[in-house]
C-alpha cells in the first residue's frame, strides 16, 4: 500500500486513499476494465487534485484500453499479486 501522507485527517477513524493513490496501485484501470468498461462507463480523475467527479459515458457504448496500458497494469500489480490476486 502507498504511504499515507502525514497529517491526513482520518475518516471515521480510518486512513484513506485518493484517486491518484488508487491509480498508482493500478486499481482504476482494473475497475474500469473489469467492471465499468463492459457497461460503457469509465472512471476519470483530475491528476492534479486526486479527485474524481465520477464516470464518463462512452458515446458509442464501448471503452477499451490500448494493450500497453493493460501490460503496464500487469507489471504494477506484480508486486501485489501475492496478496491481492492476479489481473
């Protein structure tokens, strides 16, 4: 897991990750690919703030990442595969 920034306020006693931290773990690509893309949706975020306003709706009903994006995800997740499963 990424380090939680010092001084970040907890929510209901819990640490939390913003969308940039989730992205660094490869989770946005994974959520999009496995869950949202088949529905014609895709999470988007502002990398400057780590905030997401939601999901975009594909005009043609299809979203698909380029193969190099998926391969990059496989590489990033390899460090976590023992704990969190395989992509």
